[in-house]
C-alpha cells in the first residue's frame, strides 16, 4: 500500500497535467496537502512500479491517468434542476466504485456543480445533491463511507461561462477527484 | 435618468481631505428611477473654508438627491445658518419646501490634526419654522461621516423614517482570478477589502452589532463558514463539517448562526453558536433546505426548500416543529429576506425564465415584482426597511441595484472591469 502511495506521489503532478481536459482539476490551484504526509514515503525503499505495460490490472493507480482507461473520465453530467445519475454514466461509476474497492487507502472528493441560473446558495445545495447522488452510487458499489466526501462548489467554479444551454449543461456536473488531486 | 458621474468633482475635493481613503476602484452610482413626489429642498453651501464646506455640502446634497425622496432647489444667494423670515419667503417663491443652512468652522488645536465643528439648521419653508438642527465636533477625516449624519437628520425629520446614509454595505468583487470581500459606506465610498482570495467568497452577512461578517469561503476547495471581525481582521471557522457548509444567518441577538450543513446527507438547517460550538439540527427533510433567515423577532426561521417538488419558501419555529409553506405561486421562489419590521419579505421569483426581486406583504400574502431585470439575486434590506439592495446582471456584468419597496426609486451600482455581487446591507448603529 505504501508503494502505491509512493507511486501516486510521483505520478500526481503528471496526473494533473494529463487531466487538463478536465478543467476542475486544472482549476484546483495550490492543491491542499492530503492527511498522509510524505514522511510515510521515506521509510520503506521505493520500488519503481511497472507503469508502462498496458495489460496491467485495469483498476491500478496507473489507470487513473491512462486516457484509454474509463477511470481517466471523472465527470458525471446532470439535467437542469436534476440530480439523478443518468444511465449513460453507470459504467463510469461502476469503474470508479471498483477502483475504490481495490484501492481501499484511496480517498475521493466529489465536487458537485450547478449552472449559473438562480440563487447561489440554492445552486450550492443542488450541486451537493448531485455530489451526493454520485457518492451514493459509489457506496452501493462497495466504496466505504469514510473513503468518499461529497461537497459542492455550486455555480462558483464554472468550466464554461457563456449563458447558453450547451454551456450550462457542462456546468451541471459532479467531478470525482482522488487523493492528491484536491 | 440622472447620472451621478457629475458628482465626481466635489467628491474628489473630499478625497483630498480624507487621506484615509483607499485606492480601491470606486463604485459608480447611477439613478435610474425616482419617487413621484419628491420633497423640494434647498441646501445652502455651508459657511466656512470653501474647500472643506463644499466637500461636506456636496455629500449632503448627493445623499438626499440619490435617496429619491428629494429634489434639489437652488438656494440663490441665501446661505445663512439661521434663515430669516425674508430668506424663507424668497425660498418659498423658488419652490422649496425645506431649507438647510450650516457652517463648518475650525475648532481646537491642530496638534492631532485639524478639528472642526459643523453646525446646521433645518427649516420648514412653507410654515416658516425651524425644525431643529445639530452640531458635531469632528476631524477632517470624518467630514464625509459628518455629512452623512446631517443627511440622516434631514431625511428622518422630513420623511419620518430613519436615514441610512451612515450605514455600510458589504459585497464581493470578482475580477480575473481574484475575489475580494469589500466593505464600503452606503454611498459606495471608502471601499476597503476585508478579505482577498483566489477562490470564491459568497453569502456575506453582517452581525447585528455591525462588528463582524459571516461568510462562505471556498479557499479550502470546499465551502466553509467563517466569522470575520472587521476591526481586528481576525476570523475563525464557524462551521467546517464533512461536506459543504454554507448560508450563514445571524440570530437577532448575534449569539447564534443558522447555517446549512451536509454532514448528514443533503443540505439541511442547523443552528450553532457564533464561535462554532453547540450545533443543533433545526429541521429535517429528504431534499434541500437552505438560505435560512431569522425573523426580526427571533421567533421564526424562513428558508428555501424543495421538499414540495420545487424550490419554495417555508418557515419553521426556531424551536423546530412543522414547517409552514409561505410561497405558493410559481415554481421557483428562493432567498427569503424579511424587512426589519417583519411585515414584508423580499425574495427572488422566477417568472418566464426571469429571476426577479419580489416583495410579499406577509399579512395579505400579496406579492409585487420590483424589478425589470432578469438575473436578480441576494436581496438585502436597508436597516430602515425602505430600500432593498440586490445583485443583478447588466450586459453580462455583475452589478448591484437598489430599489425602494414601492418599486419606484432605483439605482445601479457598478464597478469598472469587475463583477460586483453578494451584497449585504449593514445594520443601523446607534
């Protein structure tokens, strides 16, 4: 497990750049240091992991940043004023649920978002409901309650700022961030 | 349509005198509507050193004219503090109903900076009678504050309601990559940043004694509620539970905050002490409960909930119990804010896709839409209950608006090259 963490620590900067197609990760400037401090890393010798092979475990840490892996996709989109996870995102959540089960030391922050229309505080609550819907799905798939935190950014961190339906649809979103990405 | 950009010249004089003025971009204020029956008032240039007295007089004139309740009448050559019967007779022919005369004179040793005494008298021109006056001792830096107190006196004597010219407002300015929580005088001057952050700040709200702001900051990648002491700049976390923490509202005694927490699932109402201790759940629903606000008597908490299928306004006793639905028309009614006398409720309703500031008479349940804008948010009553400050959008830019409760008197407050939002009108300080 420590190896995994060490690997992740090395991969984290890469991961953030690799996910640049996912604006929320890019916007997380000055990412907060996670509870597990790097002191863990120096104690055991770090074994470089075989990250190059494409045929490794599909739920490995490497898969998180592999564009060919479904795990590199982190966003679930919602309809206006809705917080039901649509069928098209079920396989995505299944993959992340399995990842959390296979990597029990990993934590996830789910950030819910809303489009700009209406009250900021109500939109914060709508974003929360979306994050909560994603969290519930992941818990049903075996993730642990203490592994997943759902929060809301409301309408405050839009990835798209035009007042068009296409843009709003991109902002009605739940984003899944793993340890080191938030 | 009268723009107050013309007021910039006298205000500039004022700023030469008040060195404490910050270099912040100033709010510019545009009057977009006025009352039907404005009181014609004549305000003489106050006697005294011209640069000082003019700076003061211009603030009084701007205050009263911008309130929408007054129309300025040229006083001609009359400039006396104690107007004679002949003066008042002449003012009557000019169409004035009221007259203010005054003076600003140097007082005391300038060892600790020049001090002044400002004296003024208000007259009923029609009845040819003095309505009272006041004198204030103040420093050069308090010139604007003194002018606002003169305006408050005149406003109250002539309209019967306390003036709010001496109060302050808080709001958030968003420029590229930067959010600032600012506090300014109610006329937008003397803006000071209380907090600057790269992450959003929302929902600032004044403590009842005007010493603190509670707000939500996203600086730790999730919403956390802080309480910020304005005099010391110190702040503490009031609510940081697992999940989101938001929508703070002060109890009228300033001891407790109603907040929205998600530690037990969806957004729900809780109350806690302002220091963050003693959290109590207030209400339970299977959906969203948010935007709490105490009624002025402290007996009720009004809030937004989607428990009935669409966002509507409800209220619940501070002791908990069953929630009562308050709004029934339409499918989107949010952000309840009670008037200081508890009789009216400002909120935002959606009408054919437009989000508009709306006012409900709580006794009759009659509602009136007060604006013609489409993206209104965050209403906040002036402490005298006469005006509502709110956020809106004009040409894609975040602006603040004020509107009188009858919907007639309107102002727009904007700031150059930035969005201004999340306004909160501070309390009247005794």
